[in-house]
C-alpha cells in the first residue's frame, strides 16, 4: 500500500477552451506533469515503495507484477515526454 504524506503541490487552475489545445497550451501541462513525476520519483521516502498491478489491469494495457514506485513514476514521465 502506498501512503504519501507531506507532499505539497501548487496547481494553478485556468479555464481552458478547445482552442487552447490547438495553440499548444497542452504541451505546458504535459511538461509540468512530466517534471512533477520526475521530482516525485526522486523522493527518498519512496525509495523502497512498491506498486502491485493486479492481473485485472492487463485489460487496460498494464502488465501484472510488482514494480518499484520511483522507477515506475520515472518511466511514466519518459512515456509522456
């Protein structure tokens, strides 16, 4: 089980329209998400944390197994980049 405490993130919300995506604002959101995932993946408190993906998640494209959380977060950041 994952239990994360004392993690503070500031998220500025803005109203988005369909035109925002066409003008490239989505790349700013993606960059922020990638950067955030990489920062969290380096947190020493997560060093020994694992994530269990059950067999039922294979229908969503995830492979069943136990994964080290920092490596999984970094992998997700790489995939989003």
